[in-house]
C-alpha cells in the first residue's frame, strides 16, 4: 500500500508479511505432499496397471478422432481421380 505524506514523498508498505505467508504455505504444501505420497504410495502403485489399461481405450478414442477415424485416409478421393482419367 502506498502512503503519501505532507512532503509529497511516497513510502511503500513492507511486503514481508504476505511474502512470508506465501513461503510458509509453500513449505506446508510441500510437507503435506511428501507425507501424502509416502503414506499412499502402495495404493497408487497398486492402481497403476489398471490406470494404464484404462488409458489405452481413451487414447485410442481421442487420437483417432483427430484424423477422421479408421478408413478415412484419403482412399475414396484417390479412387475418384483415377476414375476420371479412363
């Protein structure tokens, strides 16, 4: 927050309280993430094979939607141009 005094000089309020709060929160979040990972590691690694199996159909669904699905690789357009020359 800026304050203007009678002399016209501006003095900025120190930002140490909010900066210190951000560092404390970051440290707390890092500690919480560490303990959350170490305590639940067995559950996460136990579900990993199922997550990989679930990723296969999802990747197939989303990646094949980008180029028109199966069979849409330009075969029909090529057949039309070959038929015109005859």
